[in-house]
């Protein structure tokens, strides 16, 4: 029964992601804005329950959203730093309000209020750098790279799960995630890089604007940093003494459980493509 619930949730989740990414720029921007808000609410709820913090979830969401909007605005509309003014104002409010709150640990509250800005809002905002102006200035929205990134993440998950369940013996990081194995990680990496090669080979209309080695390199980056992202979230949950970050996705847990790999893979992919695309 649990496997059926997990499968249904995964299919619905994948459908929503694919629909919004392929539908166009407003849906794409809206999708990751919603992900930013829900993930921030989830994290701050955990911080208040398990870390004895007194985080204002409203101001944490405002900070994360205004930061997300500023990065996306700079990328899409090519506007300047003026877009950061709402975030700067929010930052000032968050700092000053602790003077009057008389809570026992203001530094703890500041940290957990602003941590989602870096951990959640920044990676989701950077998806815009993968979707807009891919082929140069004024080329508009293209779903190819962000869609491919999530396909790579899903391939890595499927390959790691199937390989790990079949021949997995040697623990990858037993202290943090006892179920992950080296065999599973290698299987996921091989499947992901194979997917990169096949996509470039058989869908030239979509993938010919970058050479195959860039796509294969991107696949490796997604696997490596996606695995680290998964482990980082596992470490956070272990520190908090919880199994899942939330319950919004039946059978999968919360938003952070679903996006843990992406939160590190997205920034790493931006760095990789920025370097690689300067070389051809």
C-alpha cells in the first residue's frame, strides 16, 4: 500500500513539474515561487518545534520570497539592484524586531529566519538563470536546461534505488544515511550520464546548442551535488530527530524531502554551465 501511495505521489508530482516547466515562463516562475514559500514554511515550522527557536514564519517567508523575486527579476527583466530593496527592508525588520521581542535567543532566531534565504530561496531563484537567455541576450524562456536537470535528478534516484536494492552492499555514508550504498550511487550516476548522451543523440532539436561533453558533465555535476544535497538534508533531519521534513507529499514526506537533491544541484549546475559555455 505504501509503495502504491509513493508511486501515485511521484507521478502527480512529476506531472505538475513537467506541466509548469513546459507551459511557459509565468508558470515556471510561479512554480518555484510556490516551492520557495512552502519549503520556507516547512523549515521554519521544524525550527520552531525541534530547535527551540522563536522564528516568525511570516517574516521568514517574506524574506525568502523577496529574495527569490529579486534574483528572478534581475535575470528575466535585466533590472538592477533596486529589485533587492524589498528584501533589504525585510532584513532590517527581522533584525530590529528582536530588540523588542524579548525572546531568549535572538541569534538563534535570526539564523533560522534567514537560513531559508540561502538554503531554499537562492537555489530556486537560480533556476531562472538556467531557463532564460540560454542562447544569449534576449532569447527569452527555454525549458530545456531546467527540465533536463530534474530528469537527471530523477534518473539518479531511480538508478540508485534499483541498483542499491539489487546489489548494494557497501555503505556510502552510514552515519547519516544507512540505506545509501556505493553501488547504488554508481548505478545512479551511470544511468544519468547515459540519459545525457541519449538525449543529446536522439533529440538534436533540443540539445544541439551545447556539445555532448557539456551535457554529460552536467549529469555528473547533478549526481555528485544532488547526492551531497540529499545527505545534507538527511544530516539536518538526523540532528532534529525526525524522519520526514513534512507531510505534504504522501509517501515522500515534505517539500525539503522532495527537493533536497535539487537545492545543491541547481547552484552547482549554474556554476558548471557558466564555466563550460565560455569554452565553446
